[in-house]
């Protein structure tokens, strides 16, 4: 009884380390970027903390509210006389606060766009205007070097912090404690203020003009950005610097956290947005944009990544997720009901207790090249593999099988220029692949031996042979250069090793000579004793 034909076994090579990790695959799901042209550089992006997570975009003299579902502008607030800054939505999604270049701070109703409150005490541009965790207060920081906490109902400042020596461009109120205020200034310092003591309780030196600051929810760690650097400070240790990162080539302009505070995103003038893992602050992903990034924000549900650029471009990337409602509805639809085919065939694969199930053996379908191998038509098998554009590793495995069967010459013989062309093109493409070089060089040698007598009769084959020759010469030249570099490096390493060994030997010899001289008897300085004659 004959045994079944064993199909071709495709050789498996060791996998090369790839760049695609689970982290990069996650961030690559933010696809289909929508690019919107704003009127000027996008200085601020802020997401609402309530569903459907609309976001405010500040550019030129207006603040626009975008829908996270349609990515279209829902509301436009243009009640500013000069450039607007820091449009921020309150955590209930009902109010928006923003400052402008005249020093004016205004609070708007999102629904009606009406001005509800106006604060006028600042005399210089207000680059920071945010709601406090206490809904009745707002924070402002200005180029007049002051940080102010305002009472919304009375439109009066509750606290004024002075202590910075330059423009203040970053600030926030602690999520955990509304009495703690954080600010960053162009005087290269980050200050922590306490409203209960009405003063600064901690000063941290960033080493560059500070563009943005942020704080973890527990209030124990602060992150500051300025210049191309990020710095992490431990407030519980008195503001001790924990990490100093420099992964950007130009100034870091903005940063934000994801909803779980496990990833930190930074945008920079070097056109990149980088994602850090806060456990070790290593870069786990990077996104490149066509212009310098001025602001970046991530939605609270981690589905929208929005970046604003210096040229007025706004990039919106969305990660598609299946909601729980959609999954539940699909599960209900997939349930079998009466009258459906699924209901009719239910339970067929269930084995009852004590029953015997006869397994049906499905007939295996062989590939075309396997069918030719089965009947020893080696030339047709090679042609089928080349004709169907199989992966290179499959063709190489087939050639290896032909060599084992002593059928390589049989597969290559009797060919004209048309049937020889696919094989020659395959050799040209893959002969410099280190995995296949040894085998394909042997195949090339056999093919040249068989068809040298008819060279010059087909311009097509002659051209392919010349390309193959050029490819081999190029690879040989590359290998010579590589061996030359390796030899030079080995000589340098050998010289440095011998030098270090010689120095060590010299030091050891010197120390041993000093030791021996110290152990030798010293000559006496006393006068010799008189001799008795």
C-alpha cells in the first residue's frame, strides 16, 4: 500500500527583530488623518471631559468647538479683539474660557456663545486661562509675570501670585487639591503655589524657558517641558528632579496624558509627536507631521489624537473601536432563532454521551507545483512556482527539494529564452539575499554551464545575465569594503588593548620595583666602626 504524497516543506528561517510592537500597533490604529486649514497657528487644543468629548481649537482671534463624531465645527466664538489663547472647556462641557493678547479673559456659554463673565486686570497677553477643579474659580497666567485665581460670580481676583521674573506661559490647578497651583515661566523655573499660604511653597529649576507643565492626579509628580527637554520632579521629595529627557530636536511646545496617565504625549517644533511610557519614560511611538507642532491633545476615551501646527493645519486622527452597545447588538443578531439555517443545524457538532462520531477525512488539495512534483515533472514544478509569484522562500525551498532529488539539471534543461526569463529574473532579485546566496550561486553556476554555448542568441537573456553579473560584482565590492572596515576596527581594538595592557604592565612593574626597593636594606649613614689591629 503506497503512502500519501508529502507536499513541499517550506523552509523556515529565523525571524529578524521587527519594529512593530504591541505599542506601535496600538498607536498606528489612529488612522485616516483629517487635515483642516485654520486661519493661523493652532496655539491650543482642549477636549471636553464629558461625552461626546468635543474639543476646543484656539487659532487666530477665534475659538472653535469641533464635534468628535463629525469632525466639523459646531460653534465658533470670535468675540476677541486680538489673538486668542488657551481656549478651555469646563469639565461639565457647558462653559469655555479663553484669554487674548490684550490681557482680557472671557467666559462663554457653549450653547449660546454669549459672554458670561469678563476679567480685565491683566495688562499683558494672557496665555493661560483654565478652569479650576472648583467650578466657581478660574486660573490665569500672563506676560505681566503674575498668576491669578479669579472668583467667577464676583469677577474679582481671589489670589494674586507674584514671584516669576519673566513671561508665564504655562499653568494649571492640581486635580487632587484645588489649593495648589502650578506655573512655568520663561525665567526657567517651575513654581508650586499654595492658596492657603498665599505664596510659593516650592521652586524647581527646569534649565530652559518653560512652555508647558502638567501634574499627575495624585499631585506627587510634576512634568515640565521647555527647550528640547522634559523634566520630571518629585514634589514629595522637595522638588527633586527624577528624570531628564531629551528625545526631541527642537523646542517641546505641548504635552498631554492619556486617560489612565500611563502614557505621556509631547509635541515639538521638530514636526514630531512622541509617546512616552511613564514607567521608565522611554519613547514607545512617534508620529511625524508636515509642520511644527504647536499643540497636541488626546480625547478622554483615547479615540482621537488631535495636533495643531504652526502653519494653521489641524490634524485629527481617529482610532475606531467597537462600542459595548454594538457588540451586544451583534451578539443578539448572531443568536439562532427559529426559521433560520443556524437554528436548523444547531447541535450537529455536539457529541452525546456514549456516542461514536465517525470523522470524515477531507481530501487534501495539492498546490500546482506539488502536483508536478508528485509526477516527477520538475521543470513544470519550477515554472508553476515562478509563474504564480510564490514567496522567494517557497521557490528556494522547491529548488532545494530538486537538488535533493537530483533533478535540478532536469528542471533547467530544454528551455528557450521565454521559459528561462522568469528564473533569471528571480536570480537577479534574490542572489544578494544572505539567506539564499549560497544556494542561488550554485543554481547560477549550473545555469551558466548549461547555456553558455547559446549565449548571444537572445538579447533578453543576455541583458539579464549582464544584470546578474553587475549584481554579483556590486555585492563583491560591498563585501570587500566591509572586510576592510572590519580589519581596520580590529586593528584599532588590538592597538587599544595592547596599549592598555602595556600601561597596566608598566604600572605593575613600577609598583613591584618600588616594593622591592622598599624591602632592600638601606645603606647606613653612621660612620664605620674602628678596626683593631
